[in-house]
C-alpha cells in the first residue's frame, strides 16, 4: 500500500476522493495518515532536522513534510490542508513531476531546486490574496539578501529576478468552501543548486540560479530555514493589516516600476504602458500611451525596455 501511495503522489494532478478510491480498501483518513508518514521518512538532501535546527519561527515550518518526488507540492498541500494540516505546515519535495506555474503553465522542478508550499489558514477575503503573494515575494527577496545576493528584485506580481533573469516563482492558490477561503497555499520555487543548462533550452535565456549567481553550491536546508523565518515575519505584518509596510518593502525592490511593459490581462487585448507604481490592493498602476491610467489586477507584464 505504501508504494502504491508513493506512486500516486508522483503521478496525480489532483488528489481527489476518486483517485484515492482507485486504491480500494482505504479510507481518506488512513490515506492521509500514510501520506503524512511518508513525508516524515528520510530524503536525500532536504533534511527536516537541518531546517528545524535553530529555526526562529513560532508556527511556520513547525510541521514539515518532505518527499523525494511528488507531482506538485501545491497539490499535496491542498490535500493536506483539507485533511487537518495545521496553519504553517510546510510541504517540500526534492523533485516535482507535474509542478504548476502561474497562468496554467507548467514549472520545471529538477533535483537541486527548492520546491515548497506553505499552508496558511488566514481569515481573509479574496481581495487580500494579491497582497499575500506580494508579501511572499518580499520574503524571498529578503532571503536572497541574507544569503549574499544583494541585487534581487521583484517583477510584478511575484517573479524574483537577479540581473534581469528569473530565479524564483510564486503560485498562490486558495482552498475554498462555500465560497469562503479556508486556507491559502503559497507555492515557492527557487532555482537554487542548479545550472541554467538543467532547464529546457527555451527557458535558459530568461532563467538564472543561485548557484550561478553566487558562483558556488549553497545549502538548500539553510535557504529553506531562512525563507521560513522571513515568511513568518512578513505574514505577521499581513495579519496585523500592516499592508503599507509590506508594499513599502515591495516597492524598494521593484523591478517593474519605471519600465515600459506589454500588459497581458486575461480576456483583454494586449497593450503597452508605463509602470507608475503599485496600488494599496497590490495592483500594478500603469499609464497607457493615450495617457489614461489603468490598474492591472492579474495577468502578465512583459518588460519592453
Ligand atoms: C510561476 O509561474 O512563476 C510560479 C511557479 C511556482 C512554482 C512552485 S514550486 C513549488 C510549488 N508547487 C507547484 O506545483 N508550484 C509551486
């Protein structure tokens, strides 16, 4: 049974009751207990004891589940959050087979990166979700600063860039019940101990890795520990509704403000605009060629200069 579950975790895009039913003779509670047990087994290089040693957090990462290989840590985090995982639980995988990126794209996750998802159980409405994502971007940028990358920047809404190349992406997903948010899954992918050549050719030009920027291998466990600490600090600001403080940190590190971009919103024609700033809801404020101002809430902004 354990091996069947390990295979299912690698394979499935969704962990629905149906996929679990296929395993026969197992109820959802037993299934989730085995999934949790597997997440406490020894893995190759991501080590719970190294992350937990001196971890300066109250609740983020106090419960850690680490896997050799899963389809997507976000998928697993959603499942675990619906099956009793606590606020602050972190799911990590050394490798992902069907990782999700923003806008329905896939995400390359070979061995050597940091691929994790955090479950938070906030009492928030949908309008505050973009701010959680921006806050996570700030936590990643501060993590980079603590490991010696001085010049990381945040491209709206949440790509972390070094010297104009992407080193980290963030995917926030909500777990809802009766149209209210039960929990938020924050998925973070950092290209840590990787070479750009580990990625498919079409991604190589726009991608960088910590190993290449710092010109040495780093310690993934230390990187995760630092990130969890920075995330909890910024999450506390979020809980205290200190939104302006979060935005101030974001603006200081903005890669987007002052640039000309092509705005690609869902269900809208693309247009060029100049990025003026960020609104208190976390939307990008842009000026179109005809001088009108727009707020971009979701989508992509491709930098043109
Ligand atoms: C992006 O497109 O920039 C977002 C990428 C988010 C990737 C991370 S890796 C950990 C977590 N699990 C996933 O399936 N996706 C996120």
